[in-house]
């Protein structure tokens, strides 16, 4: 999808975040009626990556990372009208890249999304989905 603009957006507004959570159905499992909690979720996130089309937020990933060993991708939301276009896959890729490919990327799948993650190359774990850490490329 060529007209999607991806960006690191650490100052994403609570209102925009809640709006895309609702349009993605992730709001079913997030405290969207508690703006203080949502604000804290955004404020304390290590990585927030957005996907916008014509400046409208259509996707977001929010992760917590130590930038060395592990990254927990706690929210991956794509507007239902934009699903199936590779936006979620690209948000995951960019989140992992921003946190460091040397980290293990971990997420807990929403029930409706359980079949999505193996489709994009993630492997299952007894209780979550992970992407193994990769060694950084050698420096010259």
C-alpha cells in the first residue's frame, strides 16, 4: 500500500489512540473508557509507531522494550477497513527494528488474531508468539 506513511510517534494523542483501538476492535480488550490509563500506556511506552493514510491514523503498534534483550509488543491495532493490506506486518517490522533486532519480540495474540501471526512468520510459544533475537551485523 503506497500511500501509507509510517512514523515513530511518541506523542500520539490519547484520543487518536482510542479512536484506532475502536476501529480495530482491540478496544474490546483495552480500557478505552479510562483516559488516564490510556495516557499512561502511551507515556510509558518505549516505541509507538503509527500508520497514517491522508493523515488519518489507520494503525498503531505500542511496545515496551529494554532495547537489548526483549521487546513486548503490547498493542497492534489496524483499522478494520485497512486490514489485509500489510499494515500490521509493517508495523511489527518497524517496531522490532526501532527496539533493536537483537531483542526477542514477544506478543500475546488477541483471540481473533491467533491465525494471523504464524501467517507472517512468527512462531508460537506455549503462551505467546515470539520473534527470536538476531545478532547485530558485524561492524567494520
